[in-house]
């Protein structure tokens, strides 16, 4: 091919000279030799230039491909000088951190590493400059001030045995780090929450419990593994609630309610339990999550509040509200059975003098003793304190008015006995009014007539019994 080019070049040269009127000689030394040598040199130079041009083109394309690859990579690529100057970042790095290339040229990498990682990263940079390949994990400060957590490999490029720059391929792991942080916090909440938490499989067998569950029930996680809830939930006297729970879970619904829980030591206590169904992608139950709260204290508080609402604080006897409630029940029961009962309204005579003479402390002690005597005297019947020195008695299942009058006179004798309070003997009498059911057909009329009868007894000289038919 080369020689063909030389021959064609020589022929072209001869034709050109003849057309121009230049004498040509085919003498090899005077003409052909220079043509051949000149043509050969021209072809060689031309070939070299073409090859250089092709090589430059390929190099340029290769650089374009490399730059395109780096700019379209999802990873964050960076090159840092041994002093920390940012030499190169790809598009993903710039977009993730929010910096423009011209802004990066004035920054040192340590300017945008968060303070808690800065010292550690300086140590790691020195390790890279010493020729080590390290796995780095740290956080950068984005232009908007947000933290960006990155994770990846970093090594060093050397020239003539000296470190020139570091090369890092990093991945933005902010979302996973935040998810890990949320999981870590959730785990802390899970272990430190006061409520007992348990997780079961779709068959109701325990998988995991927290420390509070152990504290509340006495059962450790290892003991509950593979067990069913009936290990600590008794079906006695709460079958309906348990059936409702099972029905809700079969319907893939959530459930909450109060159940009696059996402690490992066999003690029982009230608990509020909430169960949530966890569904899989197909909508089937995969797990159940339960939250167990010991409500013993709440129940005791509720019971105390109920007791305070229905009982006298000084004597602990039922108050007017509870007495009226029991009176309504007595009316209903008497109507059903055709029986009689009586209401006795008692007012102490001269109690004001006791308070005025000895003070409220001794007066309260006297009232407490009177209340105790009334309870002991009437047996299973109901006695209430309406306030001050007023008491009422519900005397059930009497045969006639005579039974009520007999009990009232017995009470007068008991109340007339002096009460020893400290060094003093305190005494007072009482006036008692009586009303009878069914003569008075409802609670209001029963109390009203008994009260009126009590005032009648006072008007008759006190320490006596009066009856209104």
C-alpha cells in the first residue's frame, strides 16, 4: 500500500510538470529519487498526524464517557488534597450537599464535616495518606445546614511515591441512619415504657415481651416464648370479654378492654389490655401487638372516689345519696314481695352543747362512737349519716309498726349511754321519727314523713319516738 502511494505520487508529479511545461526527466537519481523520498516522508508524517488525531479523539471521547459516568453515578465521588482541599466532586455530590463547584474551590473538607466527626476524620485522612484503604462513615454539613450521613471507601493516589490526592466513593445513608435512629429510640421506648408490651405470631403464640411485661406479670421473655395469653389471663368470670377479644382478632380488628390478669405468684390484678392486628401484604394477620397496663392503682382510686361520693367522711357510714339509692331498691323489692319496711329518722338532742362545750374534736369523736353503736344495734340493716347529728336507718322486713317502734326504743337506750372521750363523759339523747312502707309509697314520702315525725318527737319533749301513719 505504501509503495502504491509512492508510485501514484510520482506519476502525479510528472503529469503536473508536463502540464506546466516543465521538462521532466525519468532519471532515477535526478528525479525519481527525490519524489520517492519526499513522498514517503509526507505519507509517514501524514500517517502520524492522522494517528495522533485519532488518538486524541479517542482520548477525548474516553474522558467524556468517564465524566458522564461520574456525573450520572448515584454515589458521591470526591477527590481531596492531602491538606483537605476539595479538588473534585461529581454531580451527585454537589446536588446532595447543595454546593456549586465555584463554592467548593474555597472550602476545606473539614469545614463541612460535622464537629463530632471532625477529629476522627483527620485521623482517618492520615491513615489514607499512609497508603491504607479505609471504610469511612461520617456526616457532612449541607449548604442548607442539614446533616448528610455518608459511608464508603477512601484510598490515595500516589505519584513518585508521594500522596497526591485521596479518592472517595461514598453513599448517602442519611435515610437509613435516620431509620436506625428511630429504631434505636423505639427500642429505648419499648424497654423503658411502663406498660407491658408483647408480640405474638398469627396463632397468638408469644414471640417477644419487654421488661415492663416481666415486672407487671412476673413472667420473663424466655418463659413466655411460644406460650399463649391464657398463661396469664384467666377465663374465670370474664368469658364474655375473652370471646369479644377472640372475635375481634378473627375479624382482623383491634380490641381493647379490661381483664383480670394472673401474676406468676398467682395474685390477680385488673389490667387494661389493647391488642392491635398487624397485617401482611395480602391483608392477613401476621402478628398481634399487645399493650398491658396494670390499673390496680386506678381501680383503687376509682373505688375510693366512689366510696367518698357515697359515704360520710367522718363515720364512714353511707351518706344521703347512697341511702336514697338503697331506699329505692327496698321499695322495689317490697312491691315484688309484698313485705313491709320502716325508715327511722334520728336527730341527737343537745349535740350542739357538746360541740360548744368541748370543741369539734371531742364532738367528732362522740359522733363516731354513736355511729358505731347504731351499726352494732341494727345488725344487717342500713344506717346512714345525713350530716351534723342526723342519722337514718332502713329497717327491712318488719311484720308491723310495732317492730319499728321496738327497735327505735332500743336505739334510744343505747344512745343515752354516756360516751367516754378523753377524760370527759359526753351524753345526749335522741328524737326518732318513723315512717312505714307501704303507708308511704315512695322514697321521697318515706323520708319526708320520717323527718316530720322526728320533729314531732322533739316537740313531745325529746328522747322519744314518734310515728306518722
